[in-house]
C-alpha cells in the first residue's frame, strides 16, 4: 500500500516488551481487519515469537559480527547497526516490498542507539515516512511503580524523543503482572502530575530526594502521558491504537494545511 502506509516503531529498554507487543499488536490489528507487516530491526535477537515479513538479520547478524570481531553483545550490536546503515538503500527497498496498511518495526533494546548515538534514529528516519510514523516508547511496569524508576524512565523517554522527529507515545507494559492498585496509582500521576512531588518527598535518602524533587517539578510542569497495556490480555491495545491514529491524523492535518 504505497503512499499512505503507516509505521509504528517500538523502542525502549531491553526487556520492556517490544517484541511481545509487536506480536500482540499485529495480531490485534489483523483480527480487526487491518493489514499489517512485522519488521524485525534487531540484528542481535536470538529468536522471535512472530514470523517477520522483513528481518534485518538477513543483511547483518550481530552474532556473526561478535564471533568474527571478538566483540561482546553490546559492541556487536552497535557495530551491526552501523553496518546496517551502510546498506540502507537496499534495506529501504525491501521495506517497501512488504508494506501493508500498518507496519510495525521492532527495534533493538539498547537505548544508547536512540537517546545518545545517531545511528538508530538515522535508520528509522530513512525507512519510515516522516508524516505517517509514530514511535512507541515502552516502559516495563515494574520500573514505573517505583517513583524513582518512573521518573528515570520518563526522563529517558523525553531524551529519546528529542533525538528523533516523530511523535512519541509512552506505553507502560506488562500491567497484568502487578496489582490493579498499582496501575490506579500510576493513572493518578497522569491525571495530576503534581502528585509526583508528593511521592518524591517520601523518599528516605536526602541526596536522592533533592535530585528527584528537581526532576519531579520538571515533569509536573511539562505533563505526563502514557498508555498502560498488557500484551498478554490485550488490555489497553484499543486505547493505544486510538492514540496512534490520533497522532497520525494530526500529522495529516498539519501536512494538508502547509
């Protein structure tokens, strides 16, 4: 579906559930009659729970790079992504061949690729159309339920969003693994971000508390937004897709007014 094909890129720390969400969101879209392609953009992944329509391991394999160059896992991934960038023309053509109405890109979990180094964002910007792509930043709920972890993840999310040119949605994953009360507490922070400063004031270590108070005040000022989901129960996927559509519609409207 050339021209109006839409892209959803999943980024976030290792273990945040990108690959699992790729599978569940794609299945959910297909169940609702929406065509979707699954694109694995992680050259270091060992196995996938879904059959990718495009797999960058066909171009660069981090395991082979590690063995041939004597590198560790992280170094091999960084080198692999740099090598993948040199093959972008070929990769972009293959992406076009598998395009569907929606295309989900399962990105690597090393956040330095997106928050600090240019390669990850350059790759994404080359293969995904600027006005029809939404980035999902995934946060494992286990980190979000601690106030210091929540603040750290939100700051990392904003750091990543400053590096790419796409709208970004924060997604708190694995909500089926914690008590409902924890999720309600998170939602209260979304509704009233000033509650963050109240929670930070309860931290015991003075040095940590003072630093976190600064960050909490910043987050309270700029606001907090996220969608809680479970890839297992599919709770929240409808709301998440609604947010994706809203962001794409806003980009279309902006483009039409230029």
